[in-house]
């Protein structure tokens, strides 16, 4: 089938090559170029009788013309023609690319001319007057030779073509294909060499293969390419790096298949004098290798800091333990934690905090020796394997060195950040004999030490038990709690000072832990942040509050406003606003009934991202309150820039009212700022009549605190809403 055949350049598809065999048969065509009509006719008769097809041309010109329409297999050319010599005919024929074989016919007197014709390529000459036998013999021989030549030529074209084909295949192979002689020198290599190794054929042919091999792989190459090795398997493969000028790393990875060819074979090959060669294919596996190497790297390193991760740390520690056991040495495992880093995280946001963690990793690394391993465990926790410290004092010196190195303030968003570490320390062999036990005990020591403040260092003691297990346990419980609605929202009234009416309530979360009873938010929210569950908890709160408002609306007892606390990390989530608004819609809660309470920290971090979210919340009608106002961030410019409705004076200021006169000044200032900007003002943590009186005098709008009401369970608040605030104390 034609469609199955590949068209090869230079071959007309559909036109089969001319059959060369016909020339030797008697049907061969002979052109007689002869001006002597009688002689020509007798020649034609003679040839015709012998079975040839003969035609006559009476001049050189006419003869040349006939070459192209008669296609003779042979021409009998007279030396003496009226318009040109026989030589000229031969030359002209060649110029026309008509390589028809010629027998010259000449008289005795023209013998020199005949010899010249032979030199020009005529096959034979026949002397006039001709002997029929001799002529026919000469014609037959010339045609036979012609036939042979043609066959030879077509065979050569076929060989050429197939060689071109093979070369094409070899050169367009994605692999480097090469041949080594019996001494290992390259005797052939395809063009792929240029693309992959940046080398030209002539730079390598004749040289030993080993010159291409990367220094580190020389030994393996020598072994793999050894004649003995090859003799064992006849064909085998090896992965090697070859030097590459085309690559920035200076090498590429290849999988090389080598086969011995032309040797007598078997193990006698080595001693054999028979010449043989090796045929090799080198496949570029660099991409695969890089992916594998990257995977191995990623499995063992922390993506943020590039330090080893805990998997690699455990491996290093396990190895070090074997060595320490053998040499009866001590090993210290230090669990390092950055003091108050959560604060930094809230203040500057994840991206900046991550950058700081990276820098911390680098600085700690500076304090270490070659035999120490620093790893990032998780978050702001690092692990340090200290194999060089012999005594407790030496271990503590390492911690001190690290804190000295960290003492120079870090920079974030143009601000100075002071960082330090606390360390929990477990020693081999006294605190544990396995990697896991040492890591766990160092962690326990750290958590015990944390209570004593920053830059603490604590050695593990058996009495400490496994309190971290409890923490982990609690995190597990927390996930369970979210799924099983173990939380409960308490509501604390916010009351208008003059009218003594409930203007709003603040929703405050509690956890009804099945074993540990009612837990305040301070006991589990930090844990939720650590475990990245704060968004889930926050969403639980929003949903529960919306559900409740919906039911209050039906009963007609809704407080005008409900405040929800939002953790900065929850607000950070990219779809926070969408999800918030979607929940309001789901429960048909009017956004203008909701106030979100946010802390000032927020405004130090990426202000444009925060601004966008706040604008969007405000655009939906949600009100925004600044919680714990006055405790964190001194710039007030954000009050004008952001859509803020309410300031909540922190309870620490309120509590100072009774005692310190200076605080009065601060509260007065806050109240006048709020009023100047038209903001609503709520004083938190109001516990005494005196505080209430002072706040009323200064013109504070609302108060919230134990004096009016503690946070109440939902039923209790409902009762209060139904009764009204009659029981509220009057100043
Ligand atoms: P906060 O937002 O400053 O809430 C006010 C806290 O002060 C509440 O503590 C409240 O019970 C307490 N409080 C109110 N009046 C008085 C008073 O007169 N005297 C004293 N001593 N305390 C008073 P609580 O409920 O333990 O909440 C602690 C913190 O937990 C809250 O501080 C808030 O930051 C956070 N929180 C509570 N619920 C949630 C929540 O649903 N989501 C988020 N993200 N945080 C919440
Ligand atoms: Ca609050
Ligand atoms: Ca507060």
C-alpha cells in the first residue's frame, strides 16, 4: 500500500526507478550516427537482424537530438561527421548529461582520432570496413558493461540512501550514540554530543571515553567499562555524569548502555587479539535525576529556612547516637523556641514573620560547629543536635552564644524586632537513649521552662512527665470540638451609660470540654492558633451567633448590636469577607447589626490588605470596633484612614482610674479623640461605681464590665432582655 511507504527525498513517489536490466537484452536501442547513408543502412540491417532496435542520425547535431527522444542504450558514432567530429559528439552528449556508451567507428587513417575518442570515454572502436561478427560482439559487450554499470550505480544509490537514512536516524536520536574501539577510544559519535555536552565530534573522536566522564564518576566508569566486566554480561548499563560545556552545573546525568560487538565473545575476550568495538547509547536522564534529587531534598529539608527538617534531624541524631554509644560520649538535644514569636506573627503578618524565621535560622547556624545539626521543627521551634558539648556548662554556653548572636535587633517593616530563644535540653544517655525520646524530652523541658520567661534554659527531669502529650491531646480534642459543637457563646451586655439600656452584647466563646469542664478562651484559643484551627473556630462562632440572632429576631428580643471578636489570623484568610457575608446571608442577619472587634496590631501588618478587607466589610454594613484600644499601637492615624465605628478602652486603663491620676489623663485624651472623630466609645472591664462615675463624667458613651453583668449564657441574657435593664446599678 502506498500510504504505508515513507517518501524519501530524491525519490519521486509513484514513479518506479527505470528498469536497468533491459539494456542487455536484444531489444536494446542503438543509435547510429553516420553520414554515409549506405553504410548506416547496412549497419541498421545488421543490428536489426541481431534483434536490436536501431535508428540512424545523419549528422552530429541530429544524433545529439535523438539522444533525448530515442533514449538509446548505445551509440555507434562515426569520427568524421559533416557538422562536427565524433569527439565533439561525445563531449556534447556528456554535457547534456546523456551518459550513453559510445562505440566509435573509424577508418584506418583515423586511428589516432579513435584513441582520443577512447580517452574521452568511448567504450570501444570498430574499424571500417566492419566485420559484422566483431561489431556485434563489441555491441553486445558494451551493452553488457553498460548494464553492469547501471546495476552497480543503482546499488550504490541504494547504499547511499540507506546510509543517509541510518545517519539521519542516528543523528536525530535523542540519545548520544557512540562507538568505542577495543582500547576505549571513541571512534564514532553522533551529533547529539554537540547539543548535550557542547562538544564537536572532532574534539572527542580518537580520544579515550574517560575524558568525558565527571571526576567523581571516574572510578565507577572504569569499572563499568572494564573489558572483564563487559565480557561477563556482553551488554550492560551504568549511570554516569558526563562533563558538559552546555550546562551551568558542568555536567549532565546519563544512563549508558554498552554492548561489545565484533569480539569473539565469552570471557576469553579479554585476552583476544581480535579487533572488536563497543557500541554505546547514552541517554540523558538529567531531568529525571533532578526531580529525584529535589524530592529527596524536599523530604529532608524545611522549605522556608532550607535547614534540615525533623526527618533528617532524626536520621542525624540516630547516627550520632550509634557513634556516641560506641565512643561512650554525651550528646545534647536542644529544643529551641523563639520567645514571644506569636506576637511578632500577629504584629507583622505571616510573610514578614517567615522572613524573620529564615534570618534567625541563619544566625543560629553561625554559632554552630560542623558536627552540630540545626533543624526547623515547626513554626518558631528549632532543634539542635549538639554533639560537641561535653558538659552541662558547655551546652549552656551554646544557648548563650545563640542569644548573643540574636541580640542585634532584626528589622521588619522598618521596625526593630528583638528576638531571643529559650531552650529545653535533653542529654544522652541520662535523659533518653533513642532519638524520639530525646526530642520529646527536650520539648517537655522547653515547655516547663517557658513558664519562667524568655531566654530560659531547662534540662529535662523525669518528674516533668509528658505534659506536651497533653497539649497535643488538647489540639486533637479541639478538632473534635469543632465538629461536635462543644463550644458555647456567652454574651456580655454593653450598656449606654445615660439611658442604661443594652446597646449591644459581646459574644465570648467558651469550650465545654467533656473532661476538663468549661474552658475560658485564653486556655484554648492560643492552641487553636498554633494548630491553624483559628479560622475554623472563628467560623463556628460567626455561624452560632448568626443562628442565635435569627432566633432572637423571631422572638423579638434581639439586642440592637452583637459584637464578634475576630482573630488577626482569621482575618488574614483570603476569603474571610466572602465567607462572613455568606453566613450573614444564610441566616438572614442584617450586616448592620454586627460589629467585629479587632485589635490594633492589625494595622502594623500589610495595611493595604487590611484596609481592603475593612472597607469591604464596612461596605456591607458591618461595624468595626478597635478592641483593647490604647495598649499596643501608638499611631492614631489609622483611625482616620479606616472605616472604624467604635473604640473599646482597654480594661487596664479603666482599672487605673481608682489609683493613678496619670491614667485619667490618658482616658480623657482617648475620649476626646473618639468624640473628635465621631466614634462610639465603650469602656471595658468596669467593675466599680467609681470607675462608672468617672467615665460618665468624662462623657464616655457605653460601658461593659462585671459591674453591669458578667458574660452570660444565652438563656440568662434572654431573660435580661425580656426584663429590661432594671437591675442595672445607678451611679
Ligand atoms: P476581650 O475581647 O478583651 O474580651 C473581654 C474579656 O474581658 C472577656 O474575657 C470578658 O469576660 C472579660 N471581662 C469583661 N468584663 C470584665 C470585668 O469587669 N472584669 C474582668 N476582670 N474581666 C472582664 P474572656 O471571655 O475570657 O475572653 C478573653 C479574650 O478571648 C477576649 O478578650 C477575646 O480577645 C478572646 N475571645 C473571646 N471570645 C472570642 C471569640 O469568639 N473569638 C476570638 N477570636 N477571640 C475571642
Ligand atoms: Ca473583645
Ligand atoms: Ca477587650
